[in-house]
C-alpha cells in the first residue's frame, strides 16, 4: 500500500531507541527499564514498515503493561512517547468502560476518539500546506470589500448593456488596478488596521436538537445531531470587524475551502491504524480475582470486550472502518490488590511486555525538582517572574522539600511525585498571594524557611492528611 505524506513525515523523523530514551530522560527521572521497552516498541514500528509487504501485516505490535504505584511516571512516559512519535495518542481509564448492555462507555469509543484526534492532526497538516494560497485568496477578497465596484459598473451589469460595459472597463481598468495595488500596499504596511469593514460570515447557531441516547451510543447521538444540523441551510449574518480580524476570518474560510477533507480522512484512518497509541490506565481495577459469586460483569465483562479491540478487529466510526490490528496499546496499573495474572489469559497474551516501575526515593525527588526541562522549581520561578519576583532555591532547601514529600508519602498514601505538587503549593502559597504587592523582588528559599512553613503541618498528622 502507498504511504501517505503524513506517514512519510512520521517515519522520516523516527529516532533510534537510544535517542528516544535520551529524549524521555529530559522529562522523566529514573524508570530506565520502562523507557527502554517503549523505545523498542516505537522503533519496531519503523522496522515493520521496512519489511516486505506480505510479511508486514503479520507483524503485530508488542503491547506493554506498566506495573507500578501512582505518580511514578507511567502516564508521562506514554504521553511523551506519543509526542516524540507525532502519533495520535489517547489516554483512557479502563474503569470508564462497562460490558455491552450495562451503563457506561463501550470500549469501541476509545478507537473513535483516537480517529477524531488523527483527523485533527491530518487536517492541521493539510492546512499548513495551503496556508500561503489561502492567505492570498483572503487578501484578494478583503481588497474586493475595501474597493467595491463603481455604481456605473453595477448598473450596466444589471441592464446587460454589453457595449457600454466594455467601454467602462476599458476606461477604468488601469485606474482601478492602480487603486487596488495602492490599497494592497497600505494593507500590508498595516495602515488600514484601524479601519472597520462589514463582511458576511456563516452563523454557527443552528437549531438545538437534544438527543437522549443510552450509554455507549455517543457516535449515534453525534450523527443524529449532525443530520438534523445539516437539514437547515447555513445562515449568513453581517459582522463589523477591524481589517486584521476580517483578514483572519476570510483566511479561515479560504483554508476550509482549499482543504480536501476526503484526503484528510483517508490519511487520518491510515495514521490511526499504523501509528495510533492508546494508553489504557487503571487496568488493574478491572482485573479482579475470581469470586465465589460468579463473574463480575463490570470487570470480566470489560476484559472480554477489550480483547477483540486489542487483538485486532474493525471498528465503525463516522469516518469509516478502522482496523485496530497495529495500534499500540500501553496499559498501566498499580496492581497492589490484584495481579496481572488475574487478567483473562487471552488478554494477558496480548500484552507480552511487562515492565515494573520503581517507587520514587528522596534522591529521585531531588532530581525531579531540579533536573527535567519542566521541573517544578523551574515552573514556579517562571510563574513568579511574571510579577518580577526572583525565586532562589538553596540546595539544602530542595533536599528538605524532597525529604518532607518522601516522609508524607511514607506516613500516608504514597502518591509518588504528585506529592511534590502539594508540598510546593503549600510552601509558596504566601509568596504567590503577596507577589503583586511585594517590594522585595529577590526571595531566597532556605532550609529554615521550608521547615518553618511545613513543620506544623508535619507535626499534626490530622492536619497533614487534610492539607498534604
């Protein structure tokens, strides 16, 4: 099969496993085994495209189960991987689904959501390609509005007096072109930016149609709304806007006209089927151990419905049929009550790679606070810099914050790195509140300051449970 431009773009940018791990290291501390597994899975997609076509369809993706407590980086690894691969990525919770016939979402909705994302990606890519042409057409339409036809021309066109019309065109052609070019220069130089213009835009308000659909019928509900919406002709309304805003409105309209939606949908379906990634969180919540009361429909039923999607089936979406054979599934769960072996044997077989993620230590917390590109300390510095406040964190203070977060995790629920968010927010609450009125613009966060702000909370366990 012929590769689309979107796919070529994806496969040209694919990194080696070492490069993928190196990129993930910029945002995620530790968890080397998990990073290696996802890096290999991503590289295998590229490898699959290089094998002969008759063998290509036989190679199934190696789905992954990540096992580890909350807040250790499972979701972040999957999200960063999808961003690196420029792939459609959808995160769903297994607990949202129920067996067909029960209240809740059906498992096929995750494929429909993924296809929607792929359509948005392919459309955006297509719009980039027609941007220059759309800008030119929008400018011409704006000039037509700024330079309306002369009354004589309009009257002569209505009367259909051919000879007179030709004569008028001959006389005014050079003068009209000269004025148009002058207006074009003024428009590009920004001299018309404050001028208001009246243009016709499509009224987005269509009659409201309320559909009460049962659970799992989201697609049908949307389609019925769409059908009813299309029954009513699009209304036009007059709108006054400044020239720059009018130009953007016209640019959007021209972009929509130039984009070939049939091509976009075809590319999106291929992108979903070949490069889609679904992160299935909380899988352990539907993996219950056998009970004496028979199968639990809210657990085993979900697993039975998930099985055909993961092993490869065809899902009907509003854009057409989507095959799930080569979508990469990354499942995750704490598995502190249940075990991966509690899953249906058939489902276990569809997740051949299992990775155990480590709990985070105090040293990991220190690195999380300072090393990643999006480190928490970097974020708070940037936020307070908008108020011209310079935050300086001493090394001893960073270690104290990490130590306290680690201690709270041990004493209460272990929520991993998310505990750092609650500790940092409580620590900087007063500074964040007073920042706009502060005269002192440089603030040092010392070990003593951290101890003073958080000591009372840590001493009172009930209070710490409430606040942290």
